[in-house]
């Protein structure tokens, strides 16, 4: 297990892309960035004059937003290149600090933070016990942890391996709530939605990828002479092929040119119901 975890950390840190909203080539890409940005903006009310950890900060665009209201923000990430870029971009911000960490033990003493945010991270994790107990350890006893993750309900069939090659496991509302309830006494779940056409753009994208994944599973199973199901295999090169096929498939669809400036984080919102249809899930957690 330790070898598997170490290999996953190495893959995530070296291969996962840096996130630049201004480099999006399509509204499809830009909408993903906006949805992640929205989560940080939503969290501003929770970080007023607080000590904040941004766990999985990428290049620090979200940490920067939080620092405007927080006492200070420390961003950590597995990726050397992400941390280097964050330090370069935000070198003049005194309330921001970025640290590379090894993916095991967070480099902070107990009770160091009032708020821990970990956005779009839990789906990349192999060892939930390590990940969540470390967050709780560095969090003040009355602190708040906020998580976001994609909604597996609209992305995957039952038992389907995630088609995103960086994801280890994707969660439904019940699965995420069940896991987090083992570590926090209070878990409040919200579903991410968007106004049109943004909701339909993302829903169509993940629908297309799921259909392609279904087709490739069938093709592989026909060729499988050992009688082992692809559901229980993680073949990185195969999943990578699914992604490439998916991009090719989506490009064949009719494209509409949108002006990115017409869309902002104000086009996104959370709901407390209909989470099965949400684009993503947010969990606000504490030990009261």
C-alpha cells in the first residue's frame, strides 16, 4: 500500500496540470476554472480574519482570493512546479505563503489553523485516513474544514473507474457524506449548479466522457482472455486513451462561440437539494 500511495503522489505532483484561467481555450475549459473560483469566493465569509490553510493550492489563485479577508493564508501542494509558480506570481503578498509538502504529514503543528480548505483534492487521494486525520490535527478544535469534489452521480456508472486519469475515486453525495461523517460530527453538503448555458456545457462534457468510457470498457472486455473485468483494473495508459478519444468526440459536436467575458462566478450557485444533478459537491465540516 505504501508503494502504491508513493507512486500516486509522484504521478499527481509531476503530471497534474497547472490551472490558469486566462489560458482557457474554450468556454468548456473556462467554465471548469470559474466553478473552482466560485468555491473560493463562497468561502470568503468563513475566513474573515482567520488563519487559513489551502490544502492543494495549485498556483495559488484561490489562496490569493482568500488572503484579502483572512489573517493569513498558507497554500500547500504536492507539485514543485505549482509551488514555484505560486511563489513567483504572489511574491509581493505578505499574507500569502506557499509550501511544498510530501503528501503525508502536513508541515504544521497541531491546531495551527482556523479554516482548512481542500478543493478538488479528495478525489485524488488513496489514503483517506491519513489525509483527513492530518487536516483535523492542524485544525483548531472549533475550526471548519471545507471540501469540494466532482459529483460521481453525473460522471460515472456504478463501479466505473474514473475516466479522469488523475482521479482515484469520485464520490456521490451519500458516499462523500458517509466518509466525512467518520471524521467530523457535523457535515453539511451542498450541490454546485450553474445558469445556462454553463450547466449544460459541463453536463454534456461529462455525459460524453461517460459514454466513451462505456464503449471502451466493452471493447476491452471482449479482448480480455483472462476473464478479468476492466472495472477492477486501473490501466493509466488506457484511461489516457479514453480522454483523447473523448476530446476528439466532443470537438466533432457543433461549437458555439461564446465571449468569455459574458460569464463570471456569479453564474454559479449552491443548492441544498437535488444534489444528484449537481455538477459538484461541497462539504462544510466541523467537530462541534
